[in-house]
């Protein structure tokens, strides 16, 4: 292998995915140059014991020296996280959304308990299926009833299921998430059976931070956690927020040496910067993401493309959902083959049938720009190669919503 293989790959990746493509993956976003600079700063080299170790019940001495600045960065990151999510407690140590989920589940359940979540059949997170996290932790997975026609939790039936099954933990949130949930009946049922209600905001965390979609902690969730790199435009990682001192204590107790050891302080510093950017731009950004997804849904639908839930306004999140049966009827392709076709034109989508507007919003696209994107999308959908036009459109946009 050439000594420069990875550096060459970096350049090729930057050219393709940053300069030449338009990204409609709902799981991804772009980080500012400052956020990226912090990721490759000296923090990447360092250790310190996380401050939560100090109040995990037993005092753990920080065995590392040279940690004055790192410790301060951790405290400041948690402070700005509490401000952005208007929560009393914040934990920025989880290395990813999945690890944030693991910490939350470990902290709120014990072996033999039930954990209820939306099934992966309806876009729920795969990690909550029996064979993944529940299996590792000795839990029984319970599925919350879902109304596929409204693409939403069936809140009343879900509350009945909770009363009957008495899970120790109920998790709302999903990977394919278009509309906010009616959380009240679920929160009441959780209270009645003594279950903890958590909200996995991996996908919609940036919308929640900006005051859009829904306010899980105000609507009855006791814990909100998620990834910091989907609609939240930070480095890859996770965070957990809560208003409960007791739950925060349990989360801290389950961090060091149970689910996480070294916390990756470059990520924490970088997340701190992204949180500052979110504090400044969150409301504008989150509103625009939702406006862009509604507009993209409408523009594609008007061009005859099968986007679902027109009668519900297509979406209230950053996501849209294609109708896979209609797609097959119109183009003769599965969603997977269709995504490969679009990739040839440098339009990047997933093979689930979701389209996402977080990254194009970060690029500065507004509603007025969406018809041009929809035209390119339709050309690519028909199998014409519009890579040159996509690159040219991409080149006209710079990053919006960042501190200069
Ligand atoms: C709903 C949901 N929860 C958790 C995760 C895991 O997050 P991460 O990829 O940050 O580990 C995902 C990932 O896509 C997700 O969609």
C-alpha cells in the first residue's frame, strides 16, 4: 500500500462528497471548519478522568496530570449543552448515539426487565430489537403499537400496552421519523406503572435543539439522548440530557469503566463548539430544515415522484419517505437499485427510502432553491447522468449557519 493511501483517500473523499455531490442522507450533516479543526487538535491525544467520576458515589482520583484545560472543556461543554437543551443536567461523554442508548438502558433497567420501543418494521432503531441491546443486557423487548397510515405511534394503544406489559423503560424515537408523537398518554401510562420514559432523539436532536419538532423533556420524557451528527451538526458522538438529579446520578454511575473509558476529548471540545453554533443558529436552521423537507416533498410529488404522506404535509422533520411499491411500478427498480442510480449522478440517498434535508439546509438551500434540486433529482431518477449539473449546483453554495 502506498504511504499516502489514507491521505489520498481523504482528498478524494473531500472532492467527491464535499465539492461534487449533494447529500440527501438523513443521518448525515456537515460540520463547520471550527468543529473539524477541534477534532484534529491536541485534545485527540489526551486522557483525563471524566468529572462524573467525582460524583459517582465513590471518589475516584484523577490519575492524570496536565488535564487543567481538558477538564475545563468538559465542564464548559456540559454547560452549553444544558443551555441549548434547557435541561438541568447534561452528559456529553457518550461516544455515539448507540452508546448513549446503552448508558441510558443500563442506568434504568436490570436483567429480566422489559424495554418497550417502536419496532424496526416501522422505522424504529434496530438496536432495540431483541437480538441486539436487549439480548446483551438480558432484557425482553416489547413493541409499541404503530399506526403505519399516519406513520406515527398509536399513542392510545401504546399506553394500553405499557399498562399491560409494565416495561421498566419505554423509548420513543426512531430512525425513520416523520411526525412528532402524542407523548401525553404514553407519559401517563409510564407514570402509572413506574416506567422511565426516554426519547431517542438521534435523528431529530438538531431540530429539538432549535425548538422544532417536539420538546420531549417538556412533554413527559425523563431522559432525552441521541447522536450529535445527524440533524445536530456536530462531530460524530452522543449526548444525554435530563432534569432529574436521580437519573443523572444513575447515568454517571454507569459511565466510567462500565460503558465508556477514555471519552475522546477532541470530540467533546468539538461538540462544545457545535453547541455554541447551535445556540446561535439553532432556531433559524431547524425551521429551515423542516420548510425544506416539506418543499422538497411537494416539488417531487408535483413532478410525479412517489413521496408518501402528502395529506399530512409530507413531514414535520428533516425526512421524507418514498413509496417503494410505486417506485418499482414507475422505474422498475428497488429502492436499493434506485439509490445506486442516483449515486451515479452524485445525488446521495439511502436504501431505506428516506430523503433528508439537514445537510442541504446547512449548505444554505432555501425553499426557492428546491425546485432546481427537484429537477436534477427527476433527471437522475430517469437514468440520465446529471453529475455535472449537480456539481455546478453544489458549487454555488457555501456553508450557512456557522460563526465566521
Ligand atoms: C434512532 C436511532 N438511535 C440510535 C442510533 C445510533 O446512533 P449512532 O449511529 O450515533 O451510534 C441511530 C443511528 O442511526 C438511530 O437512528
